[in-house]
C-alpha cells in the first residue's frame, strides 16, 4: 500500500529525529568576510534523558540505537565550512549523533566545476522489537546449544536480537574537459549481530524415510528458534564516465557488489528430548535428532557486476532519442566442503552459479506540433542461467536436480500527450510486457504448487488528464487498466519434469491452486490528485486512489487468490496564521484487501487498514525564540474475516461458529514532539526538544491472551503490549 510521506512523522523509526537532530551542528549565519577566504561552523553539546526500559522502548528504539541505552545519553555534533572565493574551493566537515550508536561523519572538499572528493563514515543499528526468552546457550553464534527450559516458557534468560552496520565510503568527481567528467564511489559496510531465524521438521516425511512420527511416548516434530549469526561485509564500487555537448549526453559505467560472509554454516546441538506440540517433554523419535543437528547453510559469498552505456541524442529541436546497453554477470562459487557442507554431488565442489544478463533499450520522444508529444520505447532483457545442473536433492530413493532458470523480458510502450489549451493536457499510454521463463529443466521436480507457466503476457492502458495551477486549483485524474494471460499450464509429473496441459478442467483436481503471479489477471486503478489554494493563507492537497486485481482460475473451480483491492485517501493542509506562525495538518486512511478460497470450502480474507492523522505548528513568539511541535496518531489493524462455502462439512462449520475465526492484530501509536530554540546572542543558542511516544501492540501470532507461542525448547518471543517512552534533550550550540 502506498502512504504519503507525511506518515513518516508517526513511524517508530523516526519519532526522535527532532531530538537527535539537536546533537547535530547548526550552521552559523555570519556574513562572508572581506578576504577571499571565510569560515563558519557550530558545535552542539548536550544531554538527552530517556524514560522506560528495554521493553518500553522495543518499538521506539528499533533504529535510533536507544533500545538499551542508559537513562542519560550524550548529544554531540558539529558542522564546519570553509570557502575560498578566489580559488573557488570549499571544505565542509560535519558530525552528528556522535554520542550515540548512529553516529555519522562526513568530510568533503571541492573546487567548483573542477573536482570533488568526499569521505564518510556512519553507523546504524536495528533491534528486533521482539525479545527472546530462552534457556539455550550460544544463541546468535554459529554453534548454539539447545537447552529445554525445565520451568517452562518465560523462565529463561531474556536478550534482544540486533544487527549493527558500520560503513565507510569514499568518492571522487573530476572534470577532465568541459565536456567530459569521471565519478568514482567506493563503499564498504560491515554487518554484525544476529536476527530471528530457525529450523524445524515433522516426521514421517518422504524426504527422510527413516524418520518416525509422534506417539504418546515420543516427540515426532520440532520447531526451534536458532538466530542467524551475522558477520559479513558488502563492498560496492561504482564508476562512471560522462560526456555532454549541445546534442548528446553519453555515459559509460561499472557497478560491482561483492558480498563476503565470515559465517558459512549454523551448526546446532540439539538434545535427545524436546517438548511436543502440547508442551510435554518427551524423547525424540527415531531419526528426528540427526535431522535437527544437520548444518544449516548461511548466505554464501557472491558477486554481482554490471556495465552499461547510456545516453540520449537530440536529432532535432523536436525529437530526442535515448538508449541503453547493459550487461551483468553474477557468480557464486563458494566451496561446499570447506564451508562445512558435505554430501555434494560427485564432481560438484561448489554450486558454480553463473547468471549473465544482457539489456538493450531504445526510446524516441518527438513533438511534431506545439500541442502534440509522441513517445515510443522498447527494451529487451535476456537472462542466461549457466549454473551447472546436478543431483542435489534426495527423497528416499528418488533424486532430482536443481533447476536452470533463464528469463527473457520484452517491454514496449507507446504514448501520446496533447495540450488541449493553456489549462488542460491529456496523455495516453499503451504498454506491453512479455516474460518467457524458458523450458523447465526435465531432471528437476516441482513441489508445493499445482502448476507452472512458461510465459505470460501483459497489456496495459493508462489515460490521464491534468490541469495546471490556474487561479486557485490544479489536479490530475489517472485511469489505468492491464490484462495478463499466458501460455498453457505445466502440470508437475509424479517424478521429475512437467507436462503441458491443454485442458485444465480435465487435468487438475478441484483443490488445485495456481500461483497468483502466473494466473490470468485484470488490474484496474483510478487516481485523483487536487491542489487547492483555498485562500491566501490556506492551501490543501487531496489524494484519492483505488485499485483492484481480479484473478481467473484456468479451471471451473476458483482456489487460491480471487481478488485484491486497495484504496487510499488523504488530505494535507497548511495554514499561515501570520508572518511568524504557521499550522500544518494531515489525515490519511488506506486499506489493502486480499480474498482467497481455500480447500475444504474455507473463504479467507485479509484486510490491512491504516489510518494516520496529525497536526503541527511553528512560530516565533519573540525575535530570539522559535518554537514548534507536532502531534501524530497512527492506527494499523490487520483483520482476517473468514467464511465457509455451503458445501463445507458440518464439523468445520461448527468449529468456525464456536471460535469466531482469527482475532485481529493491531498497532496503535501516538507521538508528540515539541521543540524550542532560544538565541542567547549572535554566537550561542540553547535548543530544547521534548518527545513522547505511546505504543499499543496486540499480536496474537506470538502471544494469544496470556499464552505465548513456545518453541520445542520452550523458547518464546515477547513484546510488551503497552509501551510508553518520554525523552528530553537539551543542547548548547556555539557558532563561530
């Protein structure tokens, strides 16, 4: 669902931006000295006080590094700028959040029109809002030891999962000639920590014939919380050479991404007894423990590189041509044995993954008359999967290979725009997309879906009428529709391979479910935007948008996703009370819906409804004092309405009537931000920020009533339902 940018003020990740910004520098407003060189800057030093503990801050502290911070934190930042007008050079150096876990440093140096260099350093951190309570040892490492809590759920140690990012970047831009310049950027980011992950298995299973299921005396299935240990580096290199003259712009570039993971496998140590689904500690039945102790592969080292030539050429004063040629190659060849993974197919020391993709794009824009603009563009992309095919998969006595997945994509668009008069303009676009996924690898197998499709084609039309700002309002109305269909369906064989089906009603059972990403679909969308200058002081912006997808089953039965809907409505306003005072406000509501039919006659819907509203003010009660603030509220509700077809069994009807279906999941947040800046004199000021956040979280998925979901070792995830956090920051700013 799309939400307006103003919703950011209500998100938990940005609640304290105003407070944390206080530790950044404020540029001085001094005038340029008579000499050619001048400098200006500021330093901000202060303290922030925060209420609540880690549980109170689980939403508030996800991204700002304050989840587990002490009650008092230091606020420190600076900003320095030096210019030399005679030389045309400037140096800027800044630092923000230096006393926190989200610190940033940046140094830039440039000569106008000649060269630029920069270096930056930043830290980011993400805390999982759910705390883990467990008795296991070494969670978050590569060798966790699973220990069942003897006292049951909630009696273990509590810890928070987090991922720390540390990045360093360098950049250079240089003008070689007035028409040619080169730009190079380098960035290296380290990631350390752990995030939610896990493992589980249910016996008996075709993939493990020796695995025996549950009995009254043995546990035959298990689900374990095994956080993924993270210790990786991603290095990115981006280089581009550009040329520009009166008629042509041309650039050639290289982009490379190199991922290195220092953790290759997660090797758990699982005991011989775990809780069964009702919480009774029992020995594991035959075959289950060895499966749970198998190493779990973590993301392997990989590389992705891309080169391109992009440009546009002015054929005439009314016609322009754009083009792009690109080629990428992706590889992954990490050794199995040295990573701790055994049992690879003979002759396959590594996956040897190699995927090469070529891209060609061309487009023309022409204006044959002053009122008429015509556009046409098309692109062709071909992905060649050269990864070797080998027998990686074993199910009892059956074996099958991995799958090669080539893809060819063709896109085309024709458009026309016409200026009816000085106020109104209309545009019409027709688009086409074709995806060909190649021939299914005959030695591979399909599981979990009823059918596949080799190719799909989609045609779309978009019509827009736009009015420019005349007198007191402007706006646009956009209507679009798209239709997708495709080739015959491919039914998985009982062993390997697939068979093309010409009569789906004869080939598939009534419970067959077809992937919605491949099914025939019609998509309709309507969007209206209006900007209204109601008066000299009051301006309003309106947005209304709605859309629907309808999916068609290839059989006379409709199983799976039937339709999806979305709608969004918002109003933003700005009111100028006086030269010194201004009010702002907004309200937005949107909803996503998904309707699907399930086997056995179940009809399930999903509705995600989000409403946000807020009001803010900004003003100067006196020349030395500026104050402001905003109050925002957000309410998100996930509902799961259920229904049954008349043919559903009496037992299922009785169960739904007795249970009432699935409860709602909701998230409500209220935030208040207030600030004031007082100028003591021309060189110094004091800034005070006050913020408050209240969260109300109800997620039955992990905690239904007072009963938490418990893993097989009694590990639980928990988030406090009512969370209240307050913060005040006071910063002294010195300008020089």
